[in-house]
C-alpha cells in the first residue's frame, strides 16, 4: 500500500529534520533559557536529538510492522494500525504542543509540525484500511 510507504518516508524525514539544522533547536532553547551556558544548551540539544531519534525509530518499526501485517492479510492489521496511528499522533501532538518551564513549546514549531506530517499518511492509511473489505 503506497500510503504506508509514504508514512514510512515521512517518518524518516521527520527524524532527520532536527539534525539538518541543530542551530534551530539550540536557538529555540537559548531563547527560552537565556541564562543557560552553551554547555547546557548543547546538552539539551543532544537530549532532544536522542529523544526524537528514539521516537522516529519506533515510528519506523511501527510502519514496517503495519505494512507487513497488511500485506500478510493479518486479521489484526486494522486494529493494530489504528493503535499505531493513535500512538503516533499522540507523540506528535506532545512534541508540537507541550510547553516547557520557560512557557514556550519544548520544540520549535517547525520541528513540532515536522513530527506531525507522518500522521497525515497514518490517518489516510487507517481510513483506507477500514474502508476496504477484511481479508480472511
């Protein structure tokens, strides 16, 4: 299913985006915490990158697992895909909306929205899976 491959690709891209401009994340942290030393900012950037990488890796595993289940015609593929969609959307919304102690969101908005893009493919994939007849 092409939608599943698109979701996988968007997840990989969303995982890579924070690495392409570490200064964006560092600047966001510096703005929220102007008294932080550079070492504290670097530590926070590193922590965010590890966290976002783990979430991205879990997302990639979920896309591969869902694609395998759908292609294998597993009876549990639709409910599993729905659960993965809810979990992925939940984690994307946390990244997009959660405010830290500075009062700003923990992630810059562009990174929060990048984390939400795989959810678009996930919503479409789940809708298409529930629309088509169940395999036996």
